[in-house]
């Protein structure tokens, strides 16, 4: 029986072993490469989906989405949108209704992508909604992943320059891990829904139990 928390303690995350995508990563710079990548992705049954945008450290300044990462179970493609934009092949992928694409905060990602080029989103699954169906109230990928798998997804590269001439190995692994982790969460939640083999501990109940234990220890 799997035990999960309704709200995961962020202080515990730093004590967990690190999770990292160990599969293949391809950085896409051209329309031809994008076409080949999309042909591969359209053969999969489920895809993890995420985006990255160059951070702005000045009030009122903003940037367009720079990177689209789409992952299968073992291969992730990083589309450099600041170089190639949203190609016809990417529109085909984004509008596809036959393959489940899973992600977190999809409304924001799709809005940002639509600012680069208009398209009608196909089949997407919002993980924040999925995890709420089993009693998890957290919205962040890091907390949800730690809750389900007991591992830490590092966010050290989140505020790095996603429009850099070359993405570092650390940036590539970070981006790929976020997209791939979405698949793992989706499949874990789907299995839990199917089997019902889990228990959700509420934060309030956990805190009460800890307090009771402390009081018992003091009395004895």
C-alpha cells in the first residue's frame, strides 16, 4: 500500500536522492530536424511536455518561450524555438489528438506557445488536475515528484539563459528531466487510480500525530 501526502513538506526535498533523465537528448536547431523529431514522437503512445523561457530580471521586460521539450520514455527532443520558431511539423504535433501529451501548468505553456504561432491544442492532460483526483494538493512538479517517488528534481537551471548560443549539459538534462518526469507522474497516478492501492495522509493529521507522540514522550 503506497502512502502519499496531501501536501509534501518542501524541507524534506533537499534530503532526497536526485532524479535525472538518463535517456537520449537531441537538440533541434532546424526545420528538417524538427520534422524528423515529430515523425518519431507521433509514433509514441504518451509524451511528456514542457517549455522554458529566458527569465527577465527587469520589471516590465519579458521574453517569448525559447524552448519546447517533448519526451518519450527514453528520448527527449529540445526544440530551440528562439531559433526555428514553431514549424509546420510542430503545429501538427501540438494539434494532434491521437497521442496523450502530459504536462504541468499547461494553460500557461500553451498560451506562451500561441504567442509565437496560433494553433488549436490537441489532446493534453493537465497533471495538476490528475493528482488532485487522488488527493494531492500541491501544484509544483518538484513536490509532486518527491511525494510519489521519493526523489528530488533539481531546479538549479530554471533561471538560466534559455536563449544562450549553446545549451549546457546541465540545462539539457534539466529540461529533459522535467518533460520525462511528467510521463512518470501520469503513469503512476493512472495506476493508483486503477488499483486504489494507496493511502493519502493529510498534513493536519500528520502534525497532530507528531504532537501527540511528543506529548506522550514528555509525560512518560
